[in-house]
C-alpha cells in the first residue's frame, strides 16, 4: 500500500481531482435543472392527470387571423371525442373524463367599485383554466370557468387595493360595464423582471371569456390547452394537429409534457440559429414566454453538463487503456485461469459438504 501511494505522481492526483470536480459540477447542474423543472407546475399537468404516464399536455397558440371561436373549439372537441372512440380510448367510468381543456384570450376591462375604478389587462378564460394555471391565491378561491356566462372575477392585489383598499374582499361586487360581477378571490401577481418581460406588465384580472368579449375589449381566442390520453408517443400532438381545423401558418403547437426532455432540448439547440424568427404571427401569453425562457435556460445548462462530462469520460478511457496495456496477463492465459477457478470452486464445495 505504501509503495502504491509513493508511486502516485502529483500530475495523476490533479487529473483525478479535476475528473471528480467535473462530475460533481455535472450532478449539481443536473439537480438544479430537475429542481427548476419540477417547479414549473403549468408544464406538468399531464403528470397530475395520469400517474401512469399515458397522458400528454398540448398547447395551441393562434394568430389573430386564425379566427378561432367558441363554436369552432366545440366542433374540434366533438371530432376529438369521435377520434378517441374510434381508437377504442374510453373513460374508465361514467364519472371520469378522458381529457380536460381550456381556452383563453387577452384583452382589457374597466372595473368599477364604490371607491373607484381601474382599467386592467384581462385574460378571459373558459373550461379548466385554473387546472392548467394554478395561480397563487392571497384570499378567496378560483371561480368555475367552465360556466361560459360566469359572473365571477379574480383580481390581483394591486387592483384589490385600488378598488377596495383590502385583499380580503371575496364576495364583493364590482361593475364591468353595467353588469355586476363578484370577486371570487385575490391573486398574487409576480412582478419579477422575468414576468414583466414575459408580458405580465401591469394589473391583471381573470374573468370568463364571455364577460371579456361582452363587456371588455379582446382580439379573440389566442390560446387553447388540453391534457388528454397519449397511448403512444406523439399521438396527442398528432391528433390535435389534425383536428384543430386551423392552418399550420396560423397556429403554434407545443407538447408541454415533454418540452424539457433531453431530446427536445437537443432539438432546440440545433434549431437555435433560427428559433427567434417569427413566421406565424403568434403573440404568446406570458406563461408560454416564461416556459420558452426556461427552454433556453435548460439548453444552456445542458451544453455545460455535456462539457462537464467530457473530461471524466476521457479520463476514464485513458485510465482503462493504460491499465489494459500494463496488464500482467495474456489472452492465452484465460482458459487456464478459468480452469483454476472451476477447480477452486469445486474444492470449496466438497469441503462444505464434508463439514456438514
């Protein structure tokens, strides 16, 4: 042992230490990436919808020219039902749902209370919006956005203070146009630099798409999201693409449930030279801009992770090659070594039988 230690050179210690350090940094970056990815709840709906991993979350973002309407999305879901039934994909029980979906559109509304009024950015929602976007509540609760003509509204803290001087205002009445609406809850709006640059720049409220379309201003439905069965890879994305009824130039489709996989990140890296080119005219909502920010971030981290792995791999290969060249045995000795091993095993077995 002492001779082995004495034979180790400083250069060998340095190379080995660098390999260990590279591995530690690699595992550290991998841990950070996985931790950040797991915190992106809006991209992980498929995991919650099906623990078996046979579901996929798909998002469709439309241009203004796409002309998507409530009726066209209703028609799409009828076609989707037929397609799933044709492929023998049925719900496990009468109360179970095969999929959940939501659509939304951006706009602006003016909200009035007895203390004042505020003109805010508005997101009109329908369906299971708060399943896909679990906003952080300060008080109150979400409203049932599956009711097309719902008269509830979620407002952020800034709007709550401007309208009522308090956050604890669930159930309070406000007016949008000449129609009363009721505060379902107050949410926390993230005003970090990332969210500001993503598009969440000022007071934002959430109300039914019907209310936004009727009492506010909007350019129409610009987002549709669904979590649905995905029995084989790519089935859900292919089905939505075929049935959505919008020209490819007027829609941008994303499979959220695998967007941060190694294969997806590698594809983004290869396409990075023209990724920023806007050829569809789609204006992404803030949550998709944030998701794309993390795509770029994880791609960068993946590149560093690969670079950190290169040195330990090369070090290991060189080490093994040297050991191979300095081996004390020859190929022709292998049969004899195997024969000796068999004899040794048999002897030990006989000895154990005698002891018994």
